[in-house]
């Protein structure tokens, strides 16, 4: 799937005039598509002012074409990975900014909409550059909440839709949800609701856990002390978490 052609509805908007077609013909190859998208995205994410609407619209088109880069595309052989591989090669600076924006989107959704924890949100936002993938485990009540709270006309609809499409199910949890943060050499699972410890896993241990669980998991399955290390949020927890991040990046 390529980017929209001349005359097709696109991400490009002129304030007050609705959706407009791209003003130039978009090249046909993946490499040229990447170069074109890089130029557009670098413009909207660069400088002192970020054009939020234009940047978000272009990112959604890229995700529709190449899949969501937060899903660990680099570990797959899917044809969708071609676009992101080319993007990372041709435009590494813009690619990193794009990923950081998407990871921040997941953190904000989890720690502002699903759970309300400013301290954890602030902590993980400091480590955006170290993340390589993210996903969620949602309870049935959270799936219903996100669908009801962010209908198609909502500004947050596409972000909630993306999170729902990538999430696995967390069952029998009493409304508990989980945010999974993937780093280069390990994984950290954060839970909603005060009083729930986080867990650190190696990639191999987390892969074993997810194979055992399949598309659905219980909270106890994600808190496997035989496979992972428990991390508490009590007291000066930031130091322990900094050490954990250092170990897996």
C-alpha cells in the first residue's frame, strides 16, 4: 500500500477548508515514498512549532500502509516492515521522532485515560528514546470505555482505535490493565491501579509467558515471579526502575 495519489483525499489540510489533495504527484517506489513522507513529517515535527493535526494525519496514513511500528515490526518478515525499514535507513532522525511521538501517545493513553499516575508517566517519558515497542493488555471494561469515550468524531478516536487493535485481553482482572514496554534487552510490564507491582522480564522469558497465555492472559500470569523480577512502586521507586532500565537497554 502506497501513500494517496493526486486528487485523493489525504492528510493534507488547509485550515478552514477541510481535507485537500496532495499538491504534487507522489512517487511510486517505497524508497521515494519514504523520502516524500520524511520531508513532510520533518517539516511538521521540526522547528519551534509542531503542526499536530498534519503530523498525526500523515502518521496514520503511514501506519495504514506499513503497519504500526510500535508492534515490533522489526522482528517480523511481514511485507509491511519494508516501509519502516526503509524509513529507518533513509531518515533515521525523523523515524526516531516519529517513534517517540507514538510511544508518548501510548504512555499518555495509559497513565492519563486508563490510569491516573503522573509520576509514572513522567518517569517513562524520560525513557522514550530507549523504547523499541509497546503494547497493552486491556480488560473488557477498558475496551468498552475507550470505544464509548472516543467515538469516530472524537479527536482521540484514532489513537484509541490503534491501542485497541494492538492490545491483548486481560481476563478475570477486576478491571486491571497492563502496559508492556519493550527495550533492546528486556521487557517491563506496568499495571494500572495503585498497589500493583511492575515486572521485568528478559525477551526470552516474556516470549515464553505470552506463548503460554495466547491472546488472553490473567493478571497472575503476567506477574510470574519464576520468569521475571518484581519491582515495587513504594518509597523511592525511581532508583530501582532506573537500574532496571539500565540493565535492559
